[in-house]
C-alpha cells in the first residue's frame, strides 16, 4: 500500500475508534468506561470529558 494511502486509512480508523469511544461515554454518565485518551488530545479530549460543558455539564 502506498504510504500516503496507509496514512489516510490509519487516520480514518482512528476517527472511527474515537466515535466508538464517544458512544461509550454517552452511554455511561460517569464517563469511566470510555478510553478517550487513546484517541483524543488537547481541546477535543477536554471538551469530551465528564464535567466539561461539552457533554456532562455539572
């Protein structure tokens, strides 16, 4: 596989995995079942974590 195509494929797979983790997070109000740190960083992770105004406002 062409290196550029391999990079695109990896990016798409990571994106899909992120949204699977987000589904776990939405399903669990404690937010403990999701492993978002594996797929997100910086503001994407901060806004998705429980307690942020992104998903679970306190």
